[in-house]
C-alpha cells in the first residue's frame, strides 16, 4: 500500500472517530458542563505523561503561553456549546450546526489573519442560508434552542481556528493541544459556580465521580475520539494534499448524522425538510475547497474541535 493510500484510509478512520463524538455526547448522561470538563481533564492528564509536551511548554515565551491559554478558553466554550446543543436537541442537529463552521471560517478568517477577503466565500455563506432555514423548519420546536447554541459553537470554532492559524509556527501541536485544553479545564472550573445563573441547562457538579457507564463513555470520548485520531491524523496529513484533507474532514457531519440514525434512531425525530437543509449546507461545505486554494488542516484543531473546517 502506498503512503498516500494509507494516509487517506487513516484520515477517513479519524473522521469516523470524530463522528462518534456527537453520539457519545448524547449517550453520556452528564450535563454539558461536567461532560466537557471531564473530557478535557482526561485528555490533559494523558498528555501530561508525554515528555515532549513539557519540553514544548518550557520552550514557549510567557506571551505565547498566555495567547494559547486565551484560545483554550474559547475551545472550552466551543465544546460546552457543542454538547449543550446536543443535549438541547440531538446528535444530528449538533453535527449539522458544526458544518456551519466552514462558512464562518470563510467570513471570519480573512479578518483575523489579515488576509484578503473573498467575494466567492461570501457567496458560500449566502448559499447556506436556505439550508439553515430548512433545518430550523425540519426540527420540533423544542429543539430550536439547540440549533441556536450549535450555531454559536460553530462560530467559536471559526474564531479559535483562525487564531490558531495566526500562531501556527509558535508551538508544537501536541504541546499546544495540552496547553489549550488545560486552560479550558481552568476556564470551566472558574465558570462552574456561575453556570446555574448563566446557563442552567448546561450546569452540573464537576467533582462528582461519573457512573461506570458515563466513565467508560468519557474514556472512549477522550482517548478513542480525541487522542487516537489526533495522533493518526498528524501522520496522515504529511502525505495528503490540502484539497484532500479538507474534503475528508468535511465528511465528519455526514458520518455523525448517519451514525445517529443507525445507533440512536434520530431520523424518527426529524422531518424530510431537515435532511434537505442538511444537503444544501453540506453542498456548500464541499464546494468550499473548489472556490480557491484550500487550507491545510491546522494540527491544533485536530485535538481541540469537533468541526475541523
């Protein structure tokens, strides 16, 4: 098997594992706040055992450490709103909202990275709007709050992804992932006392030990759906074009929606309008690499985001 062929198989396996994050988020009975806190804590604990991470931290300046810590706070809010959206709706809706991340990146990244704005990418954003309208109309009224929270989560992906791109040369990807998630754990710990007043639907005690069921799923979420695909994808991305990378990672919502229908039977909760809207949104997402030179996937995003747009 050629290295390129092997890389394509590896990246699609990674995307399939990322697709399970929405499913596990629905199956874990913890509220969004403790779910994200435990996931981040488990990943950071595992990365703390890697000597390379500590060497990378020692090599960073104080300013760089603070910058990545700030991005980590945004990552924590992204994961909190992502799983909050799933709890308020279902895994299919949460995954669909993450597909909007590519559209937000197209509009936000030029501003944050100080690159030229593309009118064609603005057209991409406008193309998605009918799909969003159909998705909203295709879910029960009780799930629409989940769509709003999911869209906010996708916006946060665009912001911290663009900021990571500005700093891509300032740190080792594994070290950056540990630093950002560690800062995320601290952010959520500080926010926890305020959550019952700010977002009661997401709140929950942090220091309560999860049940055996939730603990097993959290370990799978942290290790099998975060660290394993992170490691595999770093190797695979060395042998793939930027175009192939972006098309592969854009499949994540497709895998997640298919898994939600197969494992959770969520298609019974949604109308055909929802799926028509999904097709329109995903069409825009897959057209995105054709609009111009596609971006290589930032390694830091592989460890810190559900949508890797």
